[in-house]
C-alpha cells in the first residue's frame, strides 16, 4: 500500500515569515515609487527649454521631441508614455491642475493651449498640423499646414479622442471617447462620434 501522505508545511512558520516580508515590501514599493517619480521629473526637466515646476507629478517616461518649448503650470499630474513635441516657433502650454493620462500625444507646430483643470484620457491625440498633398512630391516632403489648438478650462476629453488642427474647445466641454473633433466645441457642450457632433448641453 502506497502512503500518499506528504508532510505539510507548518502554517505557523509561514504566517510568521509573511507578515514582516509584507511590511518590508510595502516600504520598498513606496521608496521605489518615490525614486521613480523623482527620476521621471528630472528626466523630463532635462529635455525642456523651460522650467518644470516641482509640483508637477511625473509618474513615468515622457518623451520630448523638437524644441522643448513646453510650459507647465502647477499641480499637474502626468501619467507615463507621453509624447510631447514642439517644432519651429510653436509651444505647448498646460494650465494648473491638468491631468494627462497614459499614452497621450501632444504635437504642436503652431501651438497648443490646455486650460486649467482639464483632464485628458488615455491615448488621446492633440495635433495642430496636417500634411499637405502636392502633385509629384512625396507626402513626407510636401510640408504641412498648422493652426493652433485651444482647450478651455475644466474640459474632459475621453480616452482615444483626436483633436485636430485649428479646433477650439470651450470651457467645461466634454469630448466622448474615440471622438474625432474637426470643428470648434461650444462651452459646456458634450460631443461624440466621428466626426464629433453635439450630443447634449449641460
């Protein structure tokens, strides 16, 4: 007869070991998170031509391309994997208290302004330029046409939205997820769809 009884681990020993290990890991995680934020803030500041306020919280990597003309207000929260690009005389200006979620792309060749308190959802694209089509010229060499974008105060932009060249979004407006905004949005309006159209007004 085969004895299938196997020695069981002593639960008392496990309990004694797990408790201090959990405490140690919590402390280590907090320390690692603090170091990561400090490093991410310093890395972003190093690639900018302007001053990055100490109150800006940078949770992960933000890639800066072009001239580095990016102006941050205070108490901004930046999630990881951001693409921030300015070309020529253009700049990006971000007001106090703005939240920019993971994977957002901001590309300015004329200028982008984001008002205080606005929130931008994951993977949103805000680009103020379009490529031109010129007969006989490859599209990458045909140049572009740029018009500035203005996002008002306390605007909520849902994940995956695209805000295109020349658009002005009024204060307190809401942009639905995955919307493509090709024309101005009135203050307080709620828009969604492709292209974005008014859904309701608050």
